[in-house]
C-alpha cells in the first residue's frame, strides 16, 4: 500500500452482491494512509448486499406473501429499514 493511502473509485452502476459487503480493518489502510472508497465523481453507485425476494403467492385481496425462512433469509431490510 502506498504510504499516502489509496482511493478506490467505483464506476457507476448497480452491483448485486451475493451477501452483505463486509470490510475489515485491513480494508481501511493504516495510520496516515487511509483507504477511501467512493463512487466516481458524478456517478450513481448502488451496492446491493443480498438477494431479491421471490416466490410470492396471493395472501388476501391485493396482498402477496413469501416464506422467507424457507428460502434461507435471516433478515429483511427494505429501503434502509429493518
């Protein structure tokens, strides 16, 4: 790693990851030489760390439901809300 740090620029786009992106201490650089992660200037970058919910079936009226536990989901976050 350079002694002055490093900037990682991510290109515009939506990146669907198979699981949550987990950065560790090693990913942050060192004292006085930080690693900065950012979108390219003017770019819209979305990192989606999960899977799309599928398997919806009619429940009642216009309501649909899906069995998340049977599909191996442990947590559901939508629009930043748990």
